[in-house]
C-alpha cells in the first residue's frame, strides 16, 4: 500500500498475523453498536461512537482528558499501534480515526475493508472478551482545531470556494445533495427542516472512493476522482455529510491517503446546517 501518501492502512492479512502483537491494539467501531457482541476479531476492544465519544448532554465531543481516561481504561498507551475497523465500509472507524487524530492520538491505522472484508474472507470472529491491562490514562492529548470545521467557518468558506481558493465536498447520496430527501434510504429522519446542499459544494459520494469489497481505491483513482471535481491539493477543503461519519471517511481519503495538506471535517454537517437560521442552501431537485 505504498502508493498512498501515508502509511495508515493495514490489510486483513496483516491483522491476522499481527493483531495479537504486544504493542498492537485492535478497536472495533460499528454503526450497529450491538454487532461487536455477536462476534469480533480476537483481542479487539469496542468503542461506542455515541456513548464513548459524545458528551451526554451538550452537543459536543468529550474533552481530551476524558478521551485519555477512556484509552487508558482500554489499556492503550502512546507506544501502541492502534488499528481501527468496523462495519459500513469503515464509516465509524474513520469517524473514530478523525476524532482521535483531532485530539492528538498517534500511531493510528485502519484495517482496509473493515469488518466486511474480514468476514467475507471467512476469518475468525469470537465473542470472548478481550483482556485489558489498564494503562491508567493516555497522556498529553490536546485538540488540533485545524482538522475540524464549525458552522460559521463553513459559511465564510463559501466565498473561498467561489474565488477558487477553497472546496466543499458533499459526500452524501445524490438525492440528499439535490434536496429530494434529507436522509439516506432506510435511515430515520433526524429532524432536518430543509434539504439541499451548501452553495458551491461538489457532490462526491463517499462510496465512489471504495471498491466492492470495502477497500479503498488506488491513489491514482482517488486523485482522478477528486481532481476531476476541482477538489485539488492546493485548496482548503471542508467535507460534510449528515452527521459526519461519511465525511470522516472522505476526510481520511483526502488527508491521509492522498496527503492533501488542508482538510477539515464539518461534524455539524447537514443536521446542523439544514436547521440553522441565516445560512444559505442550494437545492437542485424540482418536484414534478
């Protein structure tokens, strides 16, 4: 996998060979929070993307100190290589990867293809609890705000997009982008009042970056995909979706696999933008 900008992917075969190494820690992060209990890779710990990473009341993430305590409870130290994987072609593994990077966690990897590929290859899943040697806490974490976009920043960024200095990537489905629907098929409506997209955003659905087995497409293919839409490394890029899990996947592609120097994830995404007062929306869908 040396054609990518950074060494941030491991194969299922690598995990099968090294997942039990002393300084390798496996973390499963699924959309379906019950899936881990039906079977997981031996030795893998579980992170619940909502209960573990979100503040219980405020619409905000847990602070770096709380994250350090969580990683400590999972037996993870700064010396460990942390390998993330999950369902949905690694949506939520990518979300956790972005969040951990945002808070300064080092030595992160994603298992290419995720749980989908591991299971398709007939590899072992176990329901046995993974042993944990508590590390106390993961020290020295702090937020890197250059990786996260907020609503007012996104609003200001529209001007940069119009001037050709910035790019907005809408990674949702074409129907969400057009405003025909406000959520993915078979997913619940999350209370968004308006459909459409942020003005100037390019529609590049997250799935176009993956192969059928859930692995990432080659660097050349990915460069052509984003470059063909005017999303190039010389621009400041902001990615968004509905609640930031799919945009984390595209953020990972752009920043980690292609090495774009300035990529932010707008975690408020459409659930915030579509309900906000005083922000512009474009809608291309026309009812018959």
